[in-house]
C-alpha cells in the first residue's frame, strides 16, 4: 500500500524531449513507462536537470515498454525524464512522496486500523451466539440431551 500523501505525475514525451517532474528531496515509489515504438530509449534521472554527467539513472527503457516497477528510491535533486529518439513517443508515470520516506513516521493507508466500540460489542455478541449454538449442537449430538424450551 502507498502512503496517503503519495503523488502520481504523468507526461508524454514526443520526439527527442526531456521533462523536469519536480525538484528537491523526494522518495520515488513507482515508475511505469510505455513507448509507441522501438526507435528510442527513455530514462528517468535524479540529479541536476539537463546535466547527464551528474545525474543518476533511476530507470531506463530499452526500446519498447517498462512495466510498473515499485521502488523506494530517495532522490535529492531534480527528478527528470529524457527521451533519446525521434520516431516514437513515450508515456511515463511516476508515483512519489515529496520527502525522504525513510526519515518519516508516516504509516501506509489502513495499516493501523482500530476497532470502534460498536464493532467490538457486535463481535462479542455474535461470538457468544455462535458459541451457544455450537455447545447446544454438541450436547444434542453426543449426549442425546435436548434443551427444553418453555413457552
């Protein structure tokens, strides 16, 4: 499960193109890329925007498609995409947190669910009814004793 404050951004790159998703410290949680052809490569980079030498490659699509990849990559800098070829287009989707998740006390959605008082009362009531029915069945089946019902 993803944290509640996860953000997903998408972009379509056509021809030789690049796009800066955001800047600053972030945690990239998931990446997906789909390309229309095999004429180019698509890269997701972390580092200084448009400076290939100081950027770290997070994801690279060789030719066609890159399926959804759930990662936990912390990036301190620009997160940007670069498409290298002319004859096709690429669709890129990333899911990220705008902070370093490893330093956070945030919990995933629904991971700390707690029962309310009403749910506990109903659960206990149903448990007692079930136990009574099982006990009554066992007494009747194994001992042949029927519980008399006075009307």
